[in-house]
C-alpha cells in the first residue's frame, strides 16, 4: 500500500511538471529524484550509519529565460539513524552542479516529517553564490516509509529512493 502511494505521488508529479511553466512561481522548477544508501543498513535500533546520497534535477523549466534544464548534488555523511526515527533537522552548505557547468551554493536547512505513510524531506535556504544568488532554493523529496520487516534482520534497509520537486524562488 505504501509503494502504491509513492507511485501515485510520482505519477502526479510527472503529470504536473510538463505544465509547470504555466504554474511555476519562481525562477526555475525541476523534477527531483534521489538515491540514498545506508551502511550498515538501517535497523530497528539506532546506530551510526554512513549515508550517501545522489539527487538529480531534470526537466527544469524557467519563467525568466534560464537555459538550465538539469543538475545534481551529492554527498555523504555519518549519522545516528534507525528505521523508527526520522532524521534530525539540520543545516549544511550544499553545492548544486547545473548542466551548464555552473555551481550554486546554498546555505540549507533540512527537516523531515511523516505524512500519509510517506516520509517528506524538505531542504531550503538562500543561494549564497553562483547562478540565482540571492534567491531561495527549495527542494521537497517524498520517500515511501521504510519496510519494518526489512529492519528486523541484517542487513536491514540499505537503500531508498525519493521523488519530488526543486524550485528557485
């Protein structure tokens, strides 16, 4: 059932984004997709975990004539995680690599919530350098909630995917 909800959200995002130029409120609107890996895998108990993420932006549209159509960001960090707790809110400086060879630097904060059986991750903050400096970057990724049965035994949950949107406001 949870996968079905994620599929419905993905279909909705894919259906709406081709028309996003008509509805966009900011400088740039993109589809976002994420791949996250955990080592060791997430379990029912909290443990230090190496987390690696790759987020891609595609299908970007602009109301102001930007020629950027995609980009990416990636990274890794170690944190205390479990299948039963949301990631803690935090802050970081992130770099977004655009498909035109330029890089935007964002002073970002993150927050995660559970909604309708999904986990929603929100990353937002001012762009402090590069393209769109002075604007606000906003990313929302939706992931299916973790399968608790997979959390019971090793190796646990070793990866997740997410879909959503990113905007420059």
